[in-house]
C-alpha cells in the first residue's frame, strides 16, 4: 500500500504553479501532474528538485485515474472546468480520495453538488469544489455572520469586491472560464430552493462608497442552507466590474436568448480556445490588489441582524495559499464527511477561520 500524498493536477498552469510554490513553502512534497513532461521537470527543478512528477491528460481519463490512490488528496487547477474538470472528479471519486479544485464556474459547482456528490458519498470520497477566492471567503464570512445573527436569520447576502487592476492580473485560464460562463444559466437560492435567475444587482457599502454587485451562482447556495436550517434566501454578488455592473446585468438577463442562437456556443468556445493559446504571458504580481468580502444576515422582515467583512490581498495568491493549507490539512487530519462538501463542512468554522488567516484573509469589522 502506498503512502497517501498530495497530487497537484495542472501544476504547470498559472494557478497550479502558485499552488505548488505554496505547498513546498509549507513543507509539502506534492506529486506534480500535467500533460507536458518537460514543463513538469522544469517546475520540479525550480522548486528545489526532487519532487515527483507524472504525466496526466484530461483527453486520456485513464491517465488521470492512474495517479490517484485511496487516501490521496487530489488538487485540480485544470480549467476551464466545465470542459476539462470531469476527469479529476471521476478519478478522485473512484479512488476514494479527497478532491479540491480552484473553479469559480457556477455550472461546474452545481454539477459537483447535484450530479457528482451522491456517487462520491457512496465511495467515501470528499469533493470540495470552488476552494479558492471563489468561493471560500463568502462561505466563511456568511457562516460567521449567521452564527452572530442566530436562529432569526432567514437571508444572507454576500458581496465580493477587489481593489486594483484585476484585468491586468487575470490569467488566460480565468478569462477562458469567464467566456465559458457567459451563456450558462445562473442560479440563486430563494424560498428554500435553487432557482434560476439572471442579472440582479444590488449595492454594498465598501470603504464609504456604494459599489454595485452582480448576482452569480456560487457554492454558498448549496453549502449554507443545510447548515443553517432557517435560511430561505442566499444571494452572492460579484463587484469586480465597477461602473459596468449594471450593463453586465442587462446582458446577463439576455443570456437565455443569446444561448439559443445558432452557432453562439461554438463561437464562444472557439474564442476561449484562442484566449488559452495566446495566454503564454505570466500575469504580473498583484501588488496593490486587495480583496473585500462582505456578508450581511437579515431576518424574514429584512432587518439587518449581523454583518462581517473579511479583508485580504491578491485573489490568486489567496487561492494558492488556501488550497495548500486545505490539502496539507486534509492529508494530515482528513476532512469531516464524504460527498460534496462546503469549506465549513469539511474543516469546521473555526478551523477554516484559522486556515484563511494563514492564507492572508481575516475579519476586519463586524456588527
């Protein structure tokens, strides 16, 4: 029987490299996996040498299954996940491993909870999706706000905001994933169930300013209601677009019509492929970039009960560090439960709070 290990799939990509560096800095020795043996060897050498590598390609799912064994922790940074993510999920499920990924794609997150989760639970595997800036901060902030609010809480609103030039910082994988999401249906959690929705916006007070957020499907819609039985509504808003948020909301409301037009999906996929092929540059370090995540808990009448704000740094750096923390923690101590799990489910609220602090995310002001 082999000793359980951390397997980092997609190690030579942008997020994968950052995660590999964070793992090694924390004392881990992950198996670096990807499709290019030369790039893998170069990465292993740049990290001090001696790290094991393995060739695995989503176009050959058996090659991904071969690198995962029972008890392993598989970290996948291979995106766009809607197109390429299934091989890693299946490999982890069949092996009875712990699975973590860095996706922010709403449709893929929904599939993890609704399609893949039951099979993973039956095999004793844990699937922990969207374990990065998308959407760990919101899970943490909302859980803290709901704990403070108590049993009266019936609704929670979560807003994600960034200061700095994230357009310049974004990787090719992020841009391709965003293109893939343009035509996908969004969802929310209202009246105690997952519902379709498109293009809602609302303002949040951030640093004394009103900043708009655009509603998005996220993991919080699936992870928060089972833990907080009184919740009837969960809303997640992304505020990265600044003054373009309202216009983006109008476009989002037209998504069902656009998606039905002949050839639109094929054209969008072709554009995403072009973005990936041209994405050879390394995004510059996120100096001057910071993040703010706000959660507000309300009672059934709309009265604000509690709010929590988390401040952090560069979202990519946070993603790499929190993935590294989760992988090493899961390898050493396991996770709480099987099937599709949220961050709090897997590590406990206080444990997640501590882990996020090590990754540079901490509460600032709460009421």
